[in-house]
């Protein structure tokens, strides 16, 4: 097979018999036609269509090493710096198409799976580890352009430092048995974004594992018997692109995944009953380098979109002459250029790892991932401050189609726009910063890679500080 089209993706998702629950009801019928999911599915379909578009096909795909068919470039295992730049250019095309607002565009999980397969050698000859299964999944996904959600996070029952689960029924997903066909999983996992809207769900135990029952990794089809996706409240408030220009298109949905005695076949398992593998594989693999590289690429595009919105607001109400406005816009510019510089630095300093893969340098990417959770909420605040009271009372599309249109045209006009265009701009700013969709975006960027304090700790421990301290020791002529 080869890179799929949007129609291929929709048909495949509709044919699955995935168990999805929303607002107390199980979803029946074609998932692509449900109001809560139609927008995001159509958006993802439009991304896949770019792979078939002659204008972008050469930048979006490469020839399969097995079939020679064109396949998604986000599956490419980079061997050179040029390969990394090809990957980034492809990811920029998808990010620009969604303005960086789709946190789980397909290239994120494609990159993750590529990274795991590239580092499978770490698991070779280790107890209860099956690196060949990772390679098989990677090839199957690459050749069939499969889509994935993933879940790494356990339920937040008790976040104290030394909490150990002792309930009779498993809460965090755990292995409760095994037989000749595979292992059996019971319990739940959190934060599977787009859960139920993908071909498969990738499950990893990642850090903090203390017992073998919770030490596993596998991938299974989303409609595997016993797998249930429980959705949060939908943030799709309507299909109107005028009223909800972002949430109608990009509301991804987040889900809890419940495993009710789910049988995971042996050929689907990457490792099990191995605490060391559960703790060490993800950080030792190239996952962080390539996941961060994809995310920072998207965030750069998103920041450019935010700058465009902020400047359009400023132009619309003619406030560019105020120095405090100039200062606020400069904050966004500084953030944008800083993120771009760190991304390019990671590519320039890329090196071949022990398995022959060219990895982007992790330090600049870690720095960027520490910066963005701090500056993104500030960007949101800047747009709110520029829009001021204009962000609060906004008429709808139907208002402009009613007999009060003349009143709206007179009283809501702007210095450089008519009333309808002014409201479109302000509704866009509102949907990004003040709607349920917008506030979810803020929280999403705040915690994309986990607790910001923990990210800072990782950076501190991994950064080569000693050479700088050595300079000071030598300056003071201190004893080593």
C-alpha cells in the first residue's frame, strides 16, 4: 500500500467497531458523522489529502524501502541532517494547514513509532522484551499509513510522592494474567487524545513503575474487545465557522481508556514484566528527540499564527501607536524567534546515535519545551488585553442574517474593518483564548510534556553544567 487519502482514513475509522462513550451514551453509527467528531475527522482527512496533492506530494512522501510506493515522510528514519530537514519541512506543511492547533496531527505518533523502532536494539536479548514486534508494527504502520493515539498516564487517584495502589480492583491499567495467546490487561489510562478516532492505541508504561504488573508496552486496534474510550465533554459548540472558527475544526477530544480484561496478543507486545525496560526504554530511545522536534515545529507555526491574530486585532482597532501595545507584540515576536532558533540549533547539532539514526540535539529542544509552557499563557493574555471589552459581547452569524444587521453594521464597525469582518476577527481571538476550546489549548500547552517543574528538573540533570563550573574553578585557582 502507500500513503492514504482523507477518504481512505474516514472509511477506515467508520468501519471500526470502537466502543466510544460521550455524555453517558455509547456512540452508534458512523463516527465521522457525529457532531462532536465530524470537524476533527474532516480536518485530519484534509491532512492526508495533502499527501496526494501534486503540489505537496514530493515534500510529504518518500519511496518505501520495501514496496517503492510513496509513503508518509514522518515515518522516515533520518540518517543525515538533510533527512531531518526534510522531516521538518513536511511537518511544517501539516502544521501550517492547521495553524499549529492540532496537537495530535498524525506526524506526532508516526514520529514516536519511528523513534521506538529505530531504538529497538535497546531491548535486544532482555527478559520479556520483543523488539521484533516494534519493528513489525513500524513497518505495518508505515506501509498502511495507520493512525495512532497513545496513553502513558495513570489515573490521578493520589499524587502524593509515595502513593501505592491497594484497591481490590485495578485502577491504573495492569497485567492481571496471561495465557498461550497473550497477556490480559485490566484498569484505565488517561489522556488518549483523539481516542477512538484512530486505527490503533499505543500503550506504554513510562517512568515511575515499581512492579512488574504495571511494566508493559503494546499496541492494539482501537476496536479490540474490552477496550472502551470515555470522552470528556465536547467543546464543539456548533458547526458555524463564523461563530467557532477553531473549535468547529480542531476540537480533538481527550479520552480515558478503560481495559476490561483485554487480551493483548503476544505479537503485539513490546515488553512486559520488566521494570527496567519500562523505566529506561523511552528515555534511552530517540523518542524524546523526535517527539520534541515535531512538537516544537508545530509550536513555532502556532506562535506565528498567534502573532498574526494579535497584529490583525491591533490593525483592526488602530492601536499600533501605543508603546504598551508595541511591547506586547514584541513579546510574541521574541518568543517566536527564540523557538525558531532553538529548533534550528537542534538540527544543526544533530548527531548519529548508536543505532545509526541522526537525532536532533535534545538540549535545545528541552530548553524550548521549558519555555513554551511559560510563554503560551502570556500570549493568550496579550490577545485578551488587546481585545479588551471587545472580546466579551460578540454577536453571532445569525445576528448578521437578521433584521438587526443594520444596527450591528453601524455600532460594531472598526477603524479599518466593517462590522462583520471585525466580529469575525474578534470571534477568532475569543475562540483561541476564552472559549472552552481555547482554555483547553492553554492547559494542553502548559502540560504537553508533563509537569513543567519536572521538565526543568530533567533539563537541569541533563545539561552539561560541569564545564562551566570548571571555568570558574580554574579562574579562582581552586583545588579540583
